């Protein structure tokens, strides 16, 4: 359990630093990633590390200071749920936001 939580923590740390090689190193080659249906970037399940990172990099082109900060981790076996907040300023209109998330 501790290994799974540590891996997820390292993902958030690497993502926060913008360290793409570190993010890629944490993903399984068969990773599948989807956003919540009402999230603006939802359109398909991303398959493979590079597809996932490409989608995540879109966020940095649309947002200033976008962040996804996990505050709590709940684990059972190798499944981890992280609870946290998204924040950032949308470049096109200059508005900021703060929203909770739950990631599995």
C-alpha cells in the first residue's frame, strides 16, 4: 500500500514541477486516463503515457499557474484515491478558479 501511495505522491510532485520525464517514468505503458465527463478537457480515454502527458500539457497552454494539489490519499491494495484541489487562471479571460477533485 505504501508503495502505491508513494508513486501517486511522486506523480503530483513531478506534475507540479513540470517534470515531464519524471511523470512519464511513473506511468505504466498500458495506462488509461479519462477526465470527469463535465471537465472541459474530457473527450476520450487516453491510452499510453505520451497520450496522457500530451493531454496534461494542454492545461499549461490554456492556464496560468494551473495546479492539481493532492491533500489526502486513501489506499487499499494498489488502488489509491487522492483528494485535492485544482486551481489556476484561465488565460483567455483572466479568471481564476479553485475546485475540489477526487482522482483514482
